[in-house]
C-alpha cells in the first residue's frame, strides 16, 4: 500500500482502475460473443439460401434460383469478413457446426414445401439477421469499436437489400409467381 501511495495513487484509485479493467474485459467479451452469434447467423442463413437455391422449382425457377445463388454468395463473403474480425480480436472462432447452430438465432431451413413458404422463411430469417446485426452495431458503437461498427454497417446494407428483394417477390407485383 505504501508503494501505491508513494507513486501518487491510492488504494481507492487502484481499486477503481481494476474495476474499469474488469468492465472493459466484460464489454469486450460481450462484443466478441455478438460477433460469434452474427457469424453463426450468417452461416445458417448461407446454408438456407443454398438449400432454397437447390430446391427452387417452377414457376419462377430461373429468377429465384439466381436470386438465392447470389444471396448465398454474398452471405459467404460476409462470413469471411466476420471470421476475420473475430480473428483480429485474438479470439477463437466457433469451431463446430453444432456450436454455430446453438449460437444462431436463425433457424435452419425447413424441408421444402412450396416456393412461397421458402421465400417467406428466407424473409423471416434475413429480418432476424438484420435485427441482430443492428444490436451488435449498437453494442460496438457504445464501446467505441469502430472496426466492428463499420463491418456490421456494410453487412446490414447487404442484408437489407436481400429483404427488399424478398419483400418484392412476396408482393403481388408482376414477376415470378409463387405457388
């Protein structure tokens, strides 16, 4: 204690500093856990999009097949970006498919029934991903994690575009008809 007081500090200041460090570690852990969840959500969304891509059938086969293929490609790229962000933080990535499934808020695709059901399910899932990413961005912003904020903002823009396409497909506008 005398050493602390000689350096101009106090036991109270040292305790406050330790508490601040502890809060910082908890906040960092919270941000990394959100990135893990976002990575898991993206992985499940990717596999769902691939399933829809493979299971698409007429009417509207070509258009929907291409849309889901494009969406899957974009999500696959986002998975790499999220994984790189987690890696940059020095944290381990979710290492197993079962771990990703436990972390994800997105449900695995149901067995195909109708094209409309697949598109509705895709729409529900991408809305979950956008909501989760917005929450992650807010947490990162609250803690001054600009790198995560920028990454998540770019991903939100991609997924919001998916939402818009799916919403248009589900509307009664001219285009591919869903059974």
